[in-house]
C-alpha cells in the first residue's frame, strides 16, 4: 500500500470532522466576496493532505476534547497560513507546479500570487482573532515570525553548503513551528495547558521529520522540485550528505549528480535522520492515554519512516 492510501486509512476515524471541515472550507471560497475567490477556489481544487487539520483533530480527540466550532476555526486558520506560505514559496522558488497543477505565480503572475497569499493570511488573522485569546495569538505570531525567518535564512544561505545542523534549525523554523502553533493552540482551546510542553516537543520533532521526508521525496518525484532547489542554490539533507561525502561545494550537472548521489550513503543517512526525529516524536506522545486517536497519531508518524 502506498503512502496516500495508508494515510487515508488512518484518518478514516475523523472522516466526519474532515467532511465538515472541507464543507466549511469550500463555502468560504465559493462566494463572490472577493474577486480572488474564484482563483483560490480553483487553487484549492487540488487537495493537499490537510495534515495540519488532521493533526489538530486527532490530538484534540486523543485528549478527549470534542472537535467543534473552535477546533474548525483553528484548523482553518492554520491551513490558510500554510497555503499562504506555499503560494509565496512558489514565487520565491520560481516553481511552475504544485500538487500536480500550475502554481498561481506561473498560471497568472507573481503580483496576483502575492495578493492571493496575503488574502489567505487575512482570513487566518480573522479566524485567530475570533478566539479572543491572547495566548493563541502569541503562539501564532511567534510561529509566523520564525517561519518567515527560516525562509530569510534560506535566502541568505543560498548557494552555500550549509551544515546538517543549520538545515535542521532552518527546517524547524520554516516548517515545524506552524505544526507547533496549531497543536499547542489545540491544547489551549481544550484547556489542557498541562499538555503544552510535550505537545510542543512532539510538533517540533514531527515537523522536522516531515520536512526532511519532503526533501527526500522530491528526489524521487517527477515534479523536478529538487532541480528548482538546486538551481536556486538550496541544498537539502540528501544533497548535504552527498556533497559532504564527495567533498563537493556546488552541483554542476544535476542529472549526473543525482545518479551519483544514489550510489552514496546519502539516501540511507537521510532516512536515518528522519527515523531519529520520528522516534523522538512518538516518545513525546507518551503523555496521552491509549486510545484510537493517539494510535492514529503514532501511525501517521510511522508513515514517515516507511514511506
Ligand atoms: C515550503 O518549503 C515553504 C515553507 C514551509 C515556508 C515558506 C515561507 C515563506 C515563503 C514566508 C512567507 C510567509 C507567510 C506567512 C506568507 P519547501 O520549499 O521545502 O517545500 P516545497 O517542496 O513544497 O516547495
Ligand atoms: Mg518550495
């Protein structure tokens, strides 16, 4: 069974919550409130995994917290922030495709794509401010600052072979911090402040593993995203391990380098690194009592080692 099928099987236990979420979601963009809505409606027709809402719903249920209006709004806000970052990231990376479709910046232009991302951010702000909860706002503003700084770091370090530790720090900032914001806010909403510290560690470790997995998957995908990264001088974990092993400081011929990379220990070292962070993430979930939602969270973690 492939990654997507296994993932779909795991999340069946929150099928009702996800259907409700998707329904509310498409209603927001299937309106004429703004001229950007049809553009965004079309953009969202290529579905992502909805991983942030999934984790928020599973963690809430694992803590015996019902998924209601507040959890839907939180999941919506984080899915908006996530997609705003992707739309802006595609401009920065000059990417032509995402989720098998043309990016907004390629299909239209970067002006409209900047505005589309900004619009999603405004929706996220609206949803977050509706909680009237300073803690949730603080968690999110801190995460967004780190996320943007992660991307700024990546910009200034481009064309440089960074160390694996710097790569992990960057991944923590640009990816894991948003998982942290969503999951810690789910604890706040459920009045489980006692669970915030463990949840934070879980989110950070899972988020780092997720980003490394994403970077490794790029190498084997037909999307040629890794070519864009290398052309932009961005070296991810498999490339860092490869270049270290071969004593290289730059990649000249991408095709040749990819063939050569597959002959080195780079892929196995990258998988080992994912394993280290997934193991920590699973350990961080020990505070949850055993139930089907906790087991689903663990199964999702394990997917990132197998897949
Ligand atoms: C995808 O990484 C990008 C991110 C996780 C963060 C991007 C952040 C910005 C562009 C800053 C803008 C921030 C806001 C709040 C609008 P990737 O390039 O490794 O993933 P990919 O392979 O899916 O493109
Ligand atoms: Mg990118």
